[in-house]
């Protein structure tokens, strides 16, 4: 039942670098209190991204999880859940899906998982993992949770069909975005290009993603082909990572692209970066429902991305961008080259993408859907 006080939601996250799923968690943390909930985040307090939650007014509880065997973390989460009077534990990472979920189950509260990416998929081979770890994870998903959310229709189907979760426990809630910050003034385009030393006539292809796992090598290989075709192409990469940057820098040098590739790290002014760009590229091998693609569409950019995960639920082929096979740099290069040579088509796709995000993927719709789900679970006992 719904408590007389505001229901308390404990968001659990255990990643070490900023990404779209953390942006979504922060959006919930900001939006749910306006709908009568109290929200806190449990996460490793030493991570840099934690300050972005505190700045937004979201309490942060120090609760790192070293592994699925971390008995100390299990006990710590039990104390946090019971001591904080939380009514719902909402996990957002695979490691938390066992430790925090088990602690929530033992504490007698509702437990929810949001799946932000494709499930039990081997990242490089693109094959479904059927090994012991994957089987154990599927068992956790079937037995420890009161509800699951798939951020894309494909992930919701994977929960049912691949993991064996009962259909009644699976909900599809698409990610959402506040598009207003991406309506930038024209001078932002000029000022950003001046900042990084890119001339006005160059074509800027931008990726906003973790440096560790989003297909940057394929992007660089494609960029080399586009450059050889005579396009003055520059690649702008926004994002952090634990280990990916040295390899990207090395590959750019090997391809003769070092002067054309700008690795900017974390940027608080992503709307300004996108304003200075001509197209957005995300050649990921797996995906949930990309916040970065939504941001690019809201900024009026055409999107070139891979036909994996929920990307096709965002990008309408030939209307808002282009979908290419994963791990296929020649196909990626062909799509990028076609847009680089056709400014009018880029503008038309950008307008269509912006309209689609405003109509179908709003932040308000996402937060309302989560608030409704929490209340339904609590009312149902």
C-alpha cells in the first residue's frame, strides 16, 4: 500500500563514468519529487558523477558494489533500505540487479529493475551469451523483482523471450528528454568551432558516448574513408571512459586523422557542441534507447547509427537519419559521405528528428510513466 508520507525511492547505480543511463536516473531524481516522491541515489560516493546528483538536490548514499559476491555490500544495502524507510529499490546496473535487489527483497520492499541495454549479449561477437553467468543473471531477473522496465520495445521483448520473465512483470517505458536546452542560438555554432579550431566549411561529425564501448574504432575507420573521398571531415568525441581513450588516440594516428579528431572528454555544454556539428554518428554494437541520439535529434542533427537495440525506434530510416549494419565501417562511411555532400538533406532530416523527439520522447511523459508504475505497485501491496 502507498504510505501516508511521500513514497521513498532508492535508485541504485554502480557505474564509474557518466552516460545516458545516469542522465536518465538524474532526470527521475529531479522529476519525481514534483510528483510526490522522495528520491535518493545509492552509488560509489567517490565517483565524479555523484556531484552532479548532489548539485541537483538528490541525496547520495555511499554504497559501492565490488561484485555479485560482495557480502559487505549486501549487508550495507539492507541497513540503507531499512534505515532510510525506503519503499522501492530501483536498480539500474547489472551488478546492482543482484546485490541491491536481494537486499530489497529480504527487507520486504518493492524491487524494480530498469534495463538500459541489451541483455546477455556478447559485445564483440554480437552473439547471445548462454553461459553460466548469463543463466544466473536471467534467474535473478525472474526471481528477485516485482517489475522490470525495458527502455526500448526490443529490450522489453528480450526480458520476456530471452530471460523468461513473465510478461505481466515487464513494462516498456521509453527514455525521455527535455528538448528545450538544445534549441541554441546561431552564434553557438560559430563560437564552438572557433574554440576547437574547426573552419566554417568543414563537416563536423560528432559522437557523444562512453569512450570504452560505443564503436569509436569503426567511426575512425569510416572517417578515414570519407576524408579520402575529398570531404574536409572533423570528428568530435564527447565522453569519458576508463580505458578507451589511449586506443582511440593511437588509432587516429595510425589512420592519419590525429589533427582531425577532437577528444573533448566530459562537456557540460553538449547543446553547444551539437550546435557546432553537422551530423551525429553512433556506431555502437549494442544499445538500449540512446539519450545521446535523442539529444542530437533535439538539436536538429541527422543521425547515422547502427541498426541495433532501440536505435530503429528512434531513427526513421531516410527521414531522420540512416541506419547501417553494426561493425561495418564501409557502410557507415557511405552513409556519412552521403550526408556530408547534401546539406539540404541534412537540414530536412534534422527538422524531422527535432519534431519526433518533441512529439514522442518527452521527459514529462517518461517521469509520469515511472510515477504511475511506482504507485500501482505500492497500491497493489
